[in-house]
C-alpha cells in the first residue's frame, strides 16, 4: 500500500527531527543550568555588600564612642589632677572608671564588628571567585554547546525540504491522523502488525483487523492504541 509507505516516510523524517530537537533542547538546558548557577551566585552578592555597609556605619559609631570616652576620661583626669577635695576626687574617680568601662565595651564592639567585616569580606572574595569561574564555564558552554546546537539546527533545516516533499505526496486524511497522534506517541504512529500483535501496544488484534490489514484496501488503526497498522 503506497500511501502507508509515504506516511512511513513522513514518520521517519518527523522522527529524526524530533530526535534532533530533543538534543537541541538538552543542550539549551545545559546553557540554562550554567546561567542559573551564575545568576544564583550574583544574587548572593548584594546582601553581603549591604552587611558590609551596615558594618562600616557601626564601626564609625563605635569609633566615635571610643573617641568620646577618651575625651571625657582626659577631661575628668585633668579635673582630678586639680581637685583638692576628697569628695570631688572620689566622685571623679568613679566617673573615670565608668567612662573606662564604656570605652572598653565600645572597643570590644568595634573589634567584633571589624572581625565580622573581615569574615564577610572573605565570603565576598570567595563568592567573586566562584562567580568568575561560573562565568568562564558559562562562556565555554555557550561556545561549545552553541556550535553543537547550530550543527543540529542545520540538520533540522536540511530535513525540512524532504519532509515537506514527503507530506505533499501523502494522503491528507492519513496525514491528519498522523499529526494528531505524533505529539503523544512519537515516531511509532505507523507500526507493523507482528502476526496478530500490534507492534505499538503489543496487544492482540482480532482476526478481522488482521484480515483488513492484509487486504491492504483501507487504513487500519489499532482499536486499542489507535496506531496506524501496516
Ligand atoms: Zn496498538
């Protein structure tokens, strides 16, 4: 049956194109994965930079606090040096001790903040180097995979002419049936009946169906999976 041979030809070319398209999609996926990785790394950078900014403003605050305390201690020390009365002397001593205490705590906070900033700076450095690597990988993947995609794309394009030719000579009704089934079934829309078994779903076919196939007078579809039998 000639029309079956023609639809089989259509199926063969559609199948090849689908395979190539599948490969192209996989390769595009590889590029997308590399892009996602880079994007994910780049997104981690702004929050770290924000924390550095916060850290710097806290550093300034604690530095001012320390300077302020040093100032107060110096003034109180001068007053202390001039003091003649015991009560004033003791009062200033207590005040100086309080200022010293506040100065120490501001210095401690300053140290902690500086350590934290250093830690975040290391994280930024690490992130930057990882992002650089990811960018290099992405560029590489884009070049290599890009070439491969172009190659496959070219093959797909070269099949478009023969496909159209094959479709043009195929019975429109058969073509319509094929186009309806192909997206779900793929390149096994037209299958051979193997004895009394459908070559697609491997279920048993009735004798009437088998006879119809053998008579080659009409298009026969598998009653179970709807594939075109030949
Ligand atoms: Zn079947």
